[in-house]
C-alpha cells in the first residue's frame, strides 16, 4: 500500500481544548460523531464523517443526512452495536487509505472510559506501523514500544511515563531532571510521573514493553 505524505487529523467528541488545528492540503480530516460540531467551530471542512451519530445535535444530523444523499462517500454511518469505538473505526479507515501519522483531538475529557479507549487506540496504531498523538491545549499523549524517543533542548514542561503492560524493562531517561538507567517501570507504582525538561536534549528509551508518555507544556 502506498503511504500518504500527509497526516490524518481526527476530531473526536471528547473535550476540545484547542482554538485551532493546522491542516495541510495533503491531510485527511476526519470528524468522529460529535466531533463534527467541533470542526464547525474550528472552521474545518472534514473530508470524512464517521460514527453512529448518537452525540450529534439535530442541526448537524440534518447535514449528515444531506451529505449521505448528495456525497455518500463522505459519510460512514456505523451501527450503535459494534466492537470498535467510533474513533477506532475512523483509524481503520485512514490506515486502509495509507496514512501512518495520526493527530487526534477531542480524545480526552468527558467520560473517563472514552479517554482510556483512545489511549488503547494509540497502541493499536503502534502495532499497525503507524504513530499517533492525542493532543489537547495542555499537551499530548503518545505511546512507546521497544524504542527510543528524543526531545530537543528547547522542549519545556513535564513528561510522565506509565507502563501500559505489567512491566516496562530497560528504561533509560537522559537529559531530564530525574534520570534512569536500565530501570523497570511497573503498572502498580507511578515512578515515572512529572519528570522535568531542563534545557538539554532529552532521550527516553524502553527496551522491552510499552510506555504511555504524557507531555504537559
């Protein structure tokens, strides 16, 4: 499959805490259910609208029904009874179209179980050869698995790391206020919370396992 040069921007129906989203002409903009109203607020024209539309107001639902008649390829209507969340269904469609970089907005806040489900979607993307970021106005979340991530010296704020499995082994942190060397992070002790950038290039590595990274600016 040919990889797309742009990124997939998914606007979900959680809490939106950004006032604008930068979009390139090569990007695919996907509104997920109630995220359609957020697209309207941000002045974004979605290329694809997907969901069971249980959280869409009457005005937007009428627009979806109009698109279904006039531009049917733009709308993917899902059944309420399904295994995939609306966001995961959107991810599958974009992966099939060749996108491997995902920026997901409106994926936090609201119901906690939806936030957790969206974090699991980040690991789903990692396992399917893609990378995903959950972005809000305060920072972003990402997932690491058996890899290294570098941060430039200009990065400010805090980084928290949590094990998504029982244990993440061989964890190194360099160039931050609190460093680790060949450490183990488990899912029952929050040793990785609130590390601080100190104006140096920072490196985080996990040799075995999965880490959830949360950046706060």
